[in-house]
C-alpha cells in the first residue's frame, strides 16, 4: 500500500511540474526568462515550485482595473485641455503619443512644479497643504510608518477629518507589513477611509506578493498634488543613521494635479470597487507655466510595460545628454543596451548611484552592470554624503522624468509605479542644476579603481546579478 501511495505521489508531483513548465512555455515569455525557470523546476523542483508560486507567475493578462474603467476615470483629463496651449517639442511628440496609447496618459498643460530634495521640507509642504484642505485629501504611499513622522501626519489627518474633510488613504500591504493595525484603525475610527492595496491573503493572493504598489501620491482638493520618491517614515526626514537621506519629491499645481487624481482614483476603484467622480475632484486649474507633462502610471497587469518603453524610447532618441539618478541600477537588457548605445554614440551619459546602499545584495547586483557601462564611455558617480534615493532622468534640454520608479526590474516589471514626463526647458534646467550640485558631492568612478577591485568582490557581484529580477 505504501509503495502504491509513493507511485501516486510521484505521478502527481511529475504532472504538477510538467504542467507548470507547460504554462511557462505557452506564456511566450522572453526565452532568457523561460529557460532558467524550466532548469530550476527540473533540477530543484521543490524550490522551483515555491519560487514560481511566489515570484514567477506571469500576471500580465490579468486586470485589476479594466481599460474601459481607466478611460472613464481619465476622461476628465481630456476635458481639462485648454485651447491655445503650447506644443510638445517635435522630437518628443512620438513619445507623448506612445504614453497616451499605452496608458491613456493625456498631455496636461500649464503646471508649476516645485522640487524638494529633503524629507523635512517635503513633509512641511504636505502638512501645510493638508491644513488648507476644504473638501478632500487623497494619499497613497508604499510605506506609512507608525513612527514620529507617521504619527504627525496621522494627527493632522484626524484633525481635518473632524472638520468634515473627506480623507482616503491607500497603503501597500507588504510595504506596511510591520505597521501595527492600531495605527490605521485609529484613523478609521475617525471616519478616514483606509485600505490596503492588493491585500495579501494566504493562500488566495500569495501569488501576488511580488507585485506591489510603489506609488507615492498626494492630492488635496484637486488643486495641488505631490509625486516622488519619499514615503512616510522617519528615515526620509532624518536619514538612515549613516549620513543624509537624499531624495526627490515634487509639488504640482495646475492641470497636472488631475493626472495624479486620476491615477489615485483608478487604484481606489480597483481596491474598493467604488467609482468616485465629479467636478469637485477635477476643479478648473490656473495656468502657471508653458510646461507640459504626462502623468504615467505603470504596473504588472496588462500588455505594456509603459515606463520601460517610455524611458527606453527617450534614451534612444537623446541627442545631447542622458543624466540619471537612481538608488538601484538593475536595468533590463533593453534599457541597458539603449544606455550603452547612447554612450558609444558620444551622448553624455551619467549615472549617479549611492556610494552606500540600504541593501548590500542590491548594491552588489547593481555594480555588476557598471563594467560595460564604463567601457561604453558612460560616467559613473557615487553620491557620498549619505543614501541617494532620488529617481531622475534628464534627457537633452527639454525632457525630464520624475516620480517613484527606480531604474530596476522591480519598478519596470513588477511594481505599480507612477512617473511624470515633463516637457519644459525651465524645469529641465532647474533639475539639471540640482544634479550638478549633487555631482559636486559625488565621487567620479575611474576605470583604474573600478577594474582593479578585488576578484572576490567581482564574483559576488556576478552571483547577485543572477537574482536581479527578484530584487
């Protein structure tokens, strides 16, 4: 009897493994991604099944929000277009069309953007706007910590809720996994609507644990919004404990706020099944500048990887410079090839990374990509005063990309992110000055020191590179 049960177990186990391999093959993935999964499942089936269940499933054909619903929510953006607005530069019209066709990112005109390069200034600006709120406050962050910074924000929100202001909060269930329920319940008890995005339940939604909402959005009364890389936690204000926390966040006034509102309300609809709309959420906006921007959300569900496509197209069409700030540099083959080609073509390619990361493993994997970049002629800069968490892409003199997405696999393929593509020479010049100021506090990597680093270090980097898609 025991022998029969053993044969049955082996048969069921083999069928399971073969079925998973068949699913992977029929998904028509990149062969470079398909083959490693097949090899792991054949030679280490138990580990392979666990990793595939948590990290390997292709959910691109699933939708948490339909294209029709997304268009209904974003139709207000088209209605806010003004006549007589400035034109997108000719070079970037195809890019703007790409972003509109893939995610319905409508060009929005006349916004004013204020950058913040430290957490204290950003938190003060956010709290000041919250005090002025009259109708609604919408907040979406990957991380809300119940530390001093989180409690300061909570208390400000509770005070506004007691005056009748509508407050809606989305947080990521994994990003806030260490936060006590009492923190969010203290806001719910005051009438604030608080929900976890893509709540992880075992075993039903365990397969989605790898797909997280990394967006940072705040919208107050539909008149002002915030976007960028800072979460709600003490370390974004006071630093990681070994130097400063250098980050970038942005206050938007004008029509661009409607794009942030649409992104938030799309996620709110997906999470709560409530469709919120109305002119009070999209008030008429003043025209502050001649700048144009597109608010571009991107995620793992659906056919297109919009931010990866947008960044790659922008880099491939650069004619003068490509300047990048990112805490993690784990690029896809497409992005890596585009940057190398730009550097080889004589484009001024600069990549600024933290000299010390908050993750040793990610640090090693990121460094494995630098050899070829330096050989192609790119300049690598290590920011030394602390941890560089800023996300910035400057292309030539008219295009700037800001937001929540890092230059890595996770941001482009697994996370829900939101960036702003800004077509504005003045804003481009302003962010270029900030990049230049950061350059003065960075160590320019030389080929001599890099290519002479210890061999064990190189081996460790190469090993960690294997795991880049999972980091």
